[in-house]
């Protein structure tokens, strides 16, 4: 095929992504990425200024110091001493404990670039994919000559994506495309990208490359080597559906992909069979919202059950309420549940369409059925104060939630709150749009207070939380994984 274009799809850089740590890698040095890197592309088409002041990430130097793969970190070092006592080789746990030299000896669950792999697998056209490249790898790829380069990015990676787009043009790439949640950022993207592709990418890319939008959505095989405590095992990822139409005002998924698209059951069976052949210990479902109300999701659960594969998914409380026992019987070992707040007025104002009663009942049900669970908690609702957050935290700890992910509410461009909050949004440095910074004018919280409150949340994730989490994972998983 002489006229075929050379196509490269890539994520943003690996610095800090932490999503592809090879099992053999030894970390010799840890460098916190604290120094802001100025970004002032400025050319004849105008200039954009910003900084990468993404201090959440650390970088590691492995055998090859140029291979700067990273670990995803949230800045804080936790109770390393407590962990050392219990797990002598373990100096940290989960992202929250990651500022420690040999976290990879202890815990990692690498995450591939799901979106790009789906596009590559589904579109009938040769496509190269770069996942979390170093700058050097990206440059080398560009120099090898591509006609089209597509960059996938989230909002907080906007500056980086712009830099990459600019570099692609400098290397003679004819067309640069942008995709992923970052394309909604009002940062003058159109000056650097020839096309901005929003929402599900497969059909649009297929149309652009083959002239035909019809294609078979194929599910890539995602088998990753993971490690929890002393166990190394294989994890299979499954994304059985994409998109969500629930309309929560803070959520980008629901405006960016309001149409829920389900992967064909036959395709899911094919992938699960490969997972079984390869001895995966468990499957992590990364659907935006795995809703067991849907016939499709129930069928997926049955397919996992038939194959005796333990599974984990992200869901809402109201969806699984009353069904936890049945799901546990079928192999559910853990969930991530979007809780966001334990106050009804917050759930109502964000159109979560759920009650605190449902959430609390669901937490009880999970505990009764010995399911490990983590929840999300968003701070920064209108009448929050440092004191009210402290009270919330006491409440959360009294509920015995094994692990919770705290976030500051972020009005991502493209969300419903982005529109509603225009008058109060004060910070348009896109690298702050990461759930870790307060970017709007809050009546009772300054940006520093919000950041302190977030740190308080992390402080609650102590070695005890880590150990109980590990114990739970090992208990559920131990029999399926080699020691
Ligand atoms: C899985 C997931 C993760 C995983 C993996 C992330 C990763 N890098 O891939 C983990 C747990 C690591 C994670 C972490 C974070 N996440 Co996350 N995550 C998700 C989740 C649940 C699903 C995303 C997914 O994989 N979907 C399935 C794939 C197949 O779809 P997709 O990636 O969207 O790709 C499709 C299209 O977008 C499009 N497309 C994508 N790229 C491109 C590129 C081109 C060129 C084209 C043409 C098309 C295209 O085509 C693809 C196929 O249809 C979403 C949504 C949700 N409901 O919460 C949040 C979400 C993406 N995460 C979000 C955030 C903020 C984060 C964190 C910053 C949170 C934090 N503070 O820690 C970190 C960032 C980590 C990092 N450096 O990447 C936000 C992003 C919002 C935004 N506007 O930026 C989301 C939307 C959740 C939310 N709060 O609303 N996340
Ligand atoms: S928060 Fe969850 S339920 Fe709400 S719109 Fe987003 S994915 Fe759907």
C-alpha cells in the first residue's frame, strides 16, 4: 500500500506517569520533580505561557538513567517505619507512599494507555502507539518520520501536549491530532493541533484513515505484571463499556462521553479466555461506571464467574446495593465506589442522584461480605470549612472505609460545573486541574487551606490502612498468585 500514511498515537510523557514499571527495574535514585519547567512556546502564531509545576510526581532513575519511567506519587511520605516492621522489604505502599526508594519492590499495578490501544486494535490501518514515552523516545520516534501524530492528554497535561504538538510540527509531521479529556481545554489548542477529536475515538480515527467509520470495536489484550506485597502476579484489564450518562455535574466522563458504548460480549469472551490461558490472577474493570443494572454488565459478571476469575470494578453505591452478596459469590473481590460526599446537600447539588442512606447501607453490605473497597471523597463543596472537613474525616474513619481517595473538586473545562462556575474560577493554570489544587474562589477555603485539608486526608492513610489493604488483597488473591 504505497499511499499509506505513517501514523503514531502517543500519550504525554512518562515523567511521573508511573504506569509502566518493568518488574526487573531497580530504583536507585528518586528525584522529586519540584522544579517548575517553564513552557513558553511562543511563535508567530502567538504564545502560550505555563509551567509544569507538577510536584505530585517523582521520577526514578533505573539502570538506564535516561529511561525516566516514574512512579505516580501524591507527594507525601507515609509511615515508612510502621511498614518496615511489618514488611521488611517494603518501604511504601500505593501512590501515597511512593516517595521511597524501592516502592517497586512492594507495590505496583501498571496501567496501559487504554484509549490508544483500543483505537489501534479496532481501526483497520497500521498505527504505532507510544505509551508514556520519555522525551528522548518521543523525539526519536518523530525523527523516524510520521505523517500523522495523535496526542492523548488529560487537562493537567495540556501544556505538555502543546509542547509535543509543537515538536511534532518542527519535525515535519504534517498533521497533529489531539484526543482525550484535555481537548476541552480553552488553551488555544487549535493553533497547535490540526484536529481535536472529542469522545470515543475509534470511529472518528477510522473515518479519517480509511474513509469508513464502520469498524469492529476490538478489545485489546491488557495483561500486566503486578506486584502486591510479596506476590507477583498477572492482572488483566477489562473495559466492557465506555461512557456514562448519569450527568454528575463535576464529572468529565459524562459530558465527554455521554453515550455509553458496550463492547460486544463475544469480544469480551475472547479476551477473558486469553486471560485464563495466561493465568491472570484477577481482572480489573475500568469502565467509567460499571453498572450492574445493565444486562450487559451482569453478563460480564457471569462470564468472569464461569471462568472463576476474581474481579474488581468502579461503580456507584445505588447500583450494587442489595447485590453485594451475589456479586461476592461470583468473584467480586474489591470495588472503587464514587462517594464524593456524605452530606445529602452535596449529592443533590452535584446531581449525583443518590442518597447518603444508600451509600451508608452499601458500605455496611460491603463490610458484611468482606469486600475490600475504596471510595472517593471530594472536598471543596460550597460551605466546607477546614473544621467541617475535619469532622468529615472523623466520620469517614469511624465508618471503617479501608481506603479512600481524596480530591479537591476541579471544574474541568467541558464539565457542567465549568460552565456554572465561570464567575468564581480564578486559576487557569491548566497543570493545576488535577484534583489536587483549588482553582476557584471558595467562600471559606483558601487554596492553601484546601491543600492542607487534602494533606490531612492523606495523613489518614497510614501504615495501618496500607497493611489492612494488603492483608485484604492477599487474603482474596493469595491462592491465585505465586509467592
Ligand atoms: C482508568 C482511569 C484512570 C487510570 C488510568 C489513567 C491513564 N493514564 O490511562 C488511573 C487510575 C491511573 C487514573 C489516574 C488519574 N486520573 Co483517571 N480516569 C480513569 C477513568 C476511570 C477511565 C479512563 C479510561 O481509561 N477510559 C477507557 C479508554 C478506552 O477511554 P479513553 O482513555 O477516554 O480513550 C478514548 C477517547 O478518550 C479517545 N481518545 C483518547 N485519547 C485519544 C487520542 C487521540 C489522538 C484520539 C483521536 C482519540 C483519543 O479515544 C479513546 C477510545 O475511544 C476516567 C473516567 C472516569 N469516569 O473517572 C478517569 C479520568 C480520565 N481520570 C481523571 C483524572 C483527573 C486522573 C488523575 C489526574 C487523578 C489524580 N489526581 O490522581 C490521575 C492522572 C494519572 C495520569 N498521569 O495519567 C479525569 C480526567 C479529567 C480531565 N479533564 O483531565 C477522569 C475523566 C475522571 C474525572 N475526574 O472526571 N485514571
Ligand atoms: S461520577 Fe460516575 S456516575 Fe457520575 S457521571 Fe461520572 S462516571 Fe457517571
